[in-house]
């Protein structure tokens, strides 16, 4: 069984990378929608358009991509004999997993903000979302460094 798992490992990694790209696209785009949404009048036609865009992005792209990213990632760290096998991985993987945990927190926080917009109860200004738009980018940079460079 272990030989079979090692043979499909590259395909699991491909699935993981593709899902992460999709997830990150959503994590980067949703706050940009919030920036624009925060600048329009509550109840306006434009506000309703933004609500639809935000909801579809979260439900149809971000959620499935996040689930596949996490699922494929968990599969990769559980296959013995692979570089990311958790019991034998270096500190780089633990650092990556910490950043991924923060990325998951950001994902669910963005869903809360989306819910606020959906209920017309957003209290934040567009500048807040401009700043929060940078957080996933910084986490992504750290994750890529940990995975490629493996600094420790």
C-alpha cells in the first residue's frame, strides 16, 4: 500500500497546488470586492450586485478550493516516505502549517465580513479591507518560502 501511495503522491501534490491557487485567488479577490462594496450606498443596486459576487466567490470557489487544499495537504503529510511526511518533517513544515492555520482563520474571518455585507451591517471603511487584502499575500509568501527554501 505504501508503494501505491508514494506513486500517487505527485498527483496529490498537483491537486494541492491547483486548489491552493484557486483558494488564494479567492482570498485575494474577496477583500478587493469588500473595498468597493464599502464605498457604495447600503441597499443600492450596486450593493446588491456586490453581495451576489461575494457570495458566489465564497461558496463556489473559495470553499471547495479550501477543502481540497486542506484535504490534499493532509494526504501529503500522511504518506510515509515522502518529503512532507509529518512525523519526519523538519521545522519548515510546522512553520508552514502555522501559516496555513492563520490563512484558515483569515478565510473564516472573510466569510464573517461577507455575512456583515449580506445583512447590510458592515461598519468598516474601505481602508480596512485594503489593509486586510495584504494579509493573505504575506502568508502566501511565507508559505512558499517554507516549502521551497526549507530554511529550518
